[in-house]
C-alpha cells in the first residue's frame, strides 16, 4: 500500500505547472475569445514539443507511454490555467480509446498525433456534441449502428453552438454518419462505458485544478481588499467561506487519484471510483465558484475580473462527461446491489 | 502508487481478524461512561494487551508491535468490523501517547506508556477551564514550583473520562505573571492526589462522560512535567499534528456507520422514500466515508515515506464531525415517526444504537477544538489568510 506519487511524477507536474502558468495567462485566454483564430497553434506546437500531447501514447509509437496516474497531476495543472486547447481530452480520452482498438488505422491515427499532423476529437456520448471539431481532422463517435467510427471532419457539416463559457468551442455535426469503422458494435457496451469513464475522469482531474485556482484568487483578493480598515480576509465570515472550499478540495483529491489508479489497472470497480471522483471534484469546483465569487463581492461579478474564466469552465466540466445525476444514479445502482461490499474493510478490497 | 496490500499487510490483517474473532465479547459492554462499563472496558484493555494488541504502532519495549501506520489503519478496520469495544483509554493512547513519544524522557516513557497500553492507568484530559474554552490561552489554573513539586490550584472542566480515570494531563500556568500562551506547562497529575475533587457532569444521554476537576494545592512531583517548563503551548500544539488527527477518529469508525446506514435504508426503504432527500443523503454518507478513508491512507502513505503532515490535516476534524452528524440525522429521518422512542413498543429499542450515536455526533463539532476554531486554523495556516 503506497498512496503517493513518485518523485518523477511530481517533478513532471512542477515543470508542467511552470510552463502553463507562464504561457496560459488569463490575458492570452481573453485574446482567444476575441480573435477568430480557431486554435492557438503556437501553444499546441510547444506542448507537442514538450511531449505533453503525446504523453499517453505508447513508446513504440513515439509517445511517452504515461498512464493515468502519471497524467492526472498534469490534467490538474491544465485545469488550473483553464487551458482551452484540448490537450487533456487528447491524452486521457482520444488516445486511450484508440489504444483499445486493434488494427492499422487506430495506430496510424496515434502516429499522426505524435507527428502533430492533426488533432482528433470525440463526440459526447450524451449529447452528440463535439468540442473543437473544426480544428480536428477526425471525430470519433458511435454511429446509429453502435459502431465506433472515425469521421473525417471535411465530410461533415458543422454548426457552432454558443456556450456560456466563451472559451468553449462546441459543435453539432451533420452528415457524419459514415466514416471509417474502427470497431464493430460487439464491443459497444464496453467502449461506451470506457469513453464515459475517460471523459469523466479527465473532467474530475481538471476540476481539482480549477478549484485551486478559484480559491487562490479569492484568498489573494481577501488579503488585498480592505474594508472597515482591515483586510476582508481577517473576518471570520470570509475565512470560513474559503475554509469550506479548502476542505472540499482536500477530500476530493484522493478520490480522483484513486480513480486514476483504478483506471490504469482496469480495476473492476473503476466506473464507481470515477463516478465518485467526478462528483467530489465537480462539487468542490462548484463550491469554489460560489464562495470565491462571494468573497470578491461585486468585483467578482465583472467581465474584466478573471474569476468567471474559471467558474464558467467548472460549469462545463460538471455538465459534460456525464452530469452529476448520471454519476449518482450509477453509484446508487451499485450501492444497493446485493454483492456490493461496504464497511471498514471494503475500500481497497 | 500501489493501492493493494502487501503480503505482510495481508498477514497482519489475518492475524488481527482471527484474534478478534476469538476474543471480542459476544455481548456488548456497558457504556464506559458508567461505573460498571468503565471497569468492563478496563478489563477489555487488559485482554487486548495480553494479545499484544494494546497499541500496535508503539515500539516493542513500550508494549507495542512497532507497526507501520498502514498496519494501524488495518488494525482499526478489523477492530470496527469485529464490533470490538470502544477504547476507554483513547485520551491516553491516541492523544497523550504520541506526545510522550515526542517530548517524554526515557524514564517518563518507561513509567507511563506500558501502563497506558495495559489499561492499568486510564487518562482524562484537562484542557478547558470555565473561562478558557475555545480561547485556550486564557488558562488560569496554576502550577507553582516549590522544590521538587508543583503546587496546582484551580479548576478544569469538560474533562473527558475524569470521573473514573487514574490520571489527568493538561496545561497549567507555571509562571503566575505570564499571559496568554506564554508561561504554560504540560503536566501530568494523578487524580488520587490529595486536594483533587472531581464533580461529575451529566451529558445529554444522562451519563457522566466528563467532569469538573478542582485542584486545591495539589502537590505533583516535578518529574510529571512533560517537555520544558514554559513550553506547554508548544508541546500541546506539536501533537495536534498527524497522530492526533489520524488516530483520534480513524476512518473505519465512519465506514462502519455508513454501512449500517445503507442497511437501515434497505430495511426501511418504503418509509425512507417518503422523504426524497434521504436517498441522496445515504449515497453521500457512503461517498464521504470513503473519501475520509482515502485521504487517511494518502496521509499515512506520505508519512510512511518520510513526509510530514502539513496544516491541511486541520481539515480532518471538520470533515469527520460533520459527516458523523449528517449520517446520524439521516438515520433519524429514516426511522421517522418512532425516531425518539427508546423502549416500550414494538420496534423501539432497535434504534437505541442510532440514538446513542445521534446524541454523541452532536458533540463532534464541539470537542477537540470547535469547528469554528478549526476553520480559523485552516484559513490562517493552510490558506495564509490574515489574522
């Protein structure tokens, strides 16, 4: 039993953090909102060079062969800066899905990702919507025969849908039924759950980072902002708002790390562990959004102030990858099944 | 990261499980807040010690097994799984024990630890005073040095287990001119000393789980000073670190309550579903108890690997006390119209364990530092917010 990260894993996290906080600043995100550039190719190139985008691709295909335990801390850091480029979905959703498939074409797609030839996105199994579809060459989705297909985006008709998060670029796809079949429908159940789990896990990990970011913003603001001749952070009412966020975050983290471990090892209870992680992390982010806004007062309610970059993103991550209702229902199904183990010895059994 | 138990850990689990199966009394003991129950529980401590299970993490020379923290968590899991009696000496074992390990002299360790593990000396806590509750630095009870003795005069209150305990530990003002957290010392006092008067206080369940303790020129040998004179605050705070946070309330306790809650819900599903909030509350009990277990294993692993506990450990107490409250109030909602009935009609009395737990859970956010104080600590020491 050893529930810690290795020195290497922590070092990789630190170097990723340094890179991201320097590069992905709120002002750079705001430029993206305003400009009609569909992607920040400069940033993507840099992250490709750093090996982050191909981090989870097997070494024999040119990637670094990292697993979900290695990558979870990096996903957290991507959440911390509200990274708009689909790096986390590439590493934690697209790549693992392609790695599950046999045949030459999935391997070719993985090699293409390593070379930086193109991006690949996935259709949400709940809504059918696709993030960043217009910057992708392929969209992975289930067709009406429950086959997993890779559709070429050039064949599809895209229409963009506005999200309240100005950084989220999401599309509905038409005429994208055909595509190249990657896997027949005999593995639909497995792959469908696999996809949901991957997305939920990716969102949970990023939500931890978002929570930390919103907490940091509020703590810093509460030190600077004075009222009644004191920093507002010296008032217990404000302290306790933010202490509650810290508690939620502290207890959400290990559920996400356990989910990473279960995912990596294909543990039989991985779906439950991921649902737990999704609920815990997204609820922490949602409390952070609410309480950090309260700590900021009216300033937090302005477009100019950066808090909403992160609070809107946290809404997106909670809603997608299976909303909380989906994950609660999935947990309840297990909790009340006859063979479900509960009690003091059940956690790691 | 490896979330499976090693062969050694599994062997350890097997050993404690089979010992508990042989030795845990079939009939539950009386509450240790009654005179009979206290003596029964003292007897149980002796049984544990005889099996070498008194305090598994302590070194062998003090009556322990030198186990790792992970093994401690396994021990606790098996202990709660087996429904073994609560530890009447928890003040000693979980609070004073770690403090003695860190600050005690060799002589003090040899004098106190084995008898603590054996249950021969049961400990009470002496922190609060009538005018020093959350504001612990307002302590006034004096311990004035005269030759090789301290003369203790004053009053402690809310002293857990003091009614039948043998010793009390706490902070006393050894420098009468000092103020606040200066001039305090951590001293151990035998409760059978001349000049000690104990006045039991009935708790919400009517039992005397705590007491007022009056000291009238009580003479205590100076070798009962723990740490340096005047360092009492430092000694008390240092042990507010991990072992206190980790050991006082182990996750197994709450996981067992969550398991019972799921069973209670299943047995009373029709009644419970009248209130649509109950199902979610049951799920949350399971998830939160699980989260508490995960965080504890994470912390224990970090410490086993040579890491240190940080200020984030102060989140523990708020979390488990609120979890315990919410699980028990959910149980009350499930039981519904008969929730308050202790005996006299069919079905009543079955809920006695839940009622006991429900009352006790109300004290969780108050003892061991109120949750308001904990939230101040979290915001100031963990988040760095201004005082």
